[in-house]
C-alpha cells in the first residue's frame, strides 16, 4: 500500500514549483481549521519559512465574533489559524501535508474531546491554486487506504478571518503546563500518535514546563533563558568555540545558528551575523538599564538569547550577541545521530 507521503510526491508539479510570490520574495497566507486552535498554532509555529501563526475565527456570518460567540456553535465560524509564510522556503503543499497530521480527518463531529461545528476541520483556500492543491491532497489521502471512513475535512472558499483574543495568541508559550495537560486530557495527543504513527512528520519544537526546565537547566541557563539574565563575558562555554556545527535552543532543541555565520567580535560572547532562518528568532524592544536595545528570543521556546546590534560585518552588518547559556552546540560530525542530519549540507 502506498503511503500518503508517497502519494503527495505525485501531485502536479505546479503545486511544488515556486509561485510568483516566491520569486518576488513576498509572503502568502494559508488558513486551516483543525479543532482547538491552540493545538493547531503550535505545530506550525516552528516550521522553517513560517513567519506567523495567528489563531482566530473564519468562515462564519458574524462580524468580529468573540470566543464565547463562536463556542455557541451558532456563528458559522470555525476555530482556525492563519499562517503567514515565505513560499520560497515552504510551499502550500507542504503546509497541507503538515495540516493533515494534526487532525483526525474522518471526524464529522469535531476533533477529539471538542465537539460542535466550530471544531470541525476545513482547508480554507484563498485562490484557485490553493484549491487545486487542497483538492488533490484530500483525494490522495482518501485514496491512500489509510482510513476506512471517508475524509470529512471540508475544502471551503475563504470568506473572512478574525483574530482571536490576545490571551489565545501563543497560548502554548503563555501557559505551557495547561496547554500540555489539555493536549493529553482531550485525547488529542494519543490519537494523533496512533493515527500517524507510520507517517513521517515535520519536527515541532516543544517547550517543557517550568518545573522540567528547572531540572533540565543549570542555574545560569535557567536565569538567562527564563529571567533575561546575562552571563559573564569571556567566561562562558562557546565564546571561543571554533568547531563546525550548529547551535540550538537549549530549552527546545530548535536550531538557531550555524558556525558558518559565527565570528569573533571581541565582546566575549558568541556572535553571529544571522540566524539559520529569520523565522527562528523573535526580536523585541528592550528598554532595561536605561538604554534601548533589540532583544533576541527563540521562536519556539520564547527563551532569552541575547541582543542584536548593527555593528557586525557584511553582508548583513548585524551582530547577534548571544549567551552561551541559551545554546547547545552540536558538532557537524554528530548532526546525524542527534537528529539534525538535514544541516550536514552546510558543512560540505
């Protein structure tokens, strides 16, 4: 039996080719409904090429609904996420493939413990190319033989999208313990592992809860990543590290920087001209200590990394000044066994 993964490889070449937006280096958006939007935001948020994932409400007749409105099941809205992505780095077909692995596509009543029309699944396309790819992807899944029941996920034309309330945004980062408990207690985590156990999946980098972090990290690592502390210069693990390899977020394992972009800035901390992908780090204004700086945080773990300055070498002119305590170094020769084999090509 062919797997869904192999069938997707047979989709029309047009679905995998670079779009006009990709060639012009612009972004595109995708909208998916997959039950609880907390659980759909997290898996997409750490994919390379994805710039933003916003939970919200889509497809209904009520203008600017609230969470309570949508929970009534009478607004016509789905809980959904709007994904802003760079099509030069990740295609719509890849997003579709990842979407299927986050849901039970045969459930017509909702998703797992969440029942009602607002929790039903849908691919909400915004142009004819997305519709073509969505239809082909759904047909491939139906014909794969993986499911005995029909695929219930709707393919719908885009009507609207309203962002959810602020407390719903990045819920997996704001309340990691509650988020993890919800995933387990709703039955979602166990069901997805069972449904997709024989299918390859794109990595999603998950932040542990605070208690686990305190056990996992040293006192310095915890203070730096979780409390925005700064380690001493010239007295830290990687400031003078010269081996080939990558640096990952010590809290989640998400890749962040490459030794190919590391340079000696003389500041006493690891310095890089750029991250592996701009989407892997977040930047925010930092007004502490009486001056304005740009703080750098990890995208998946929301860990404090350091700051970025505009006094670096070309071609970027930037200096990402990063705390060693925020990082774990993986030598190039260990990338395969550590599960980062896709980065070996950087050092050939």
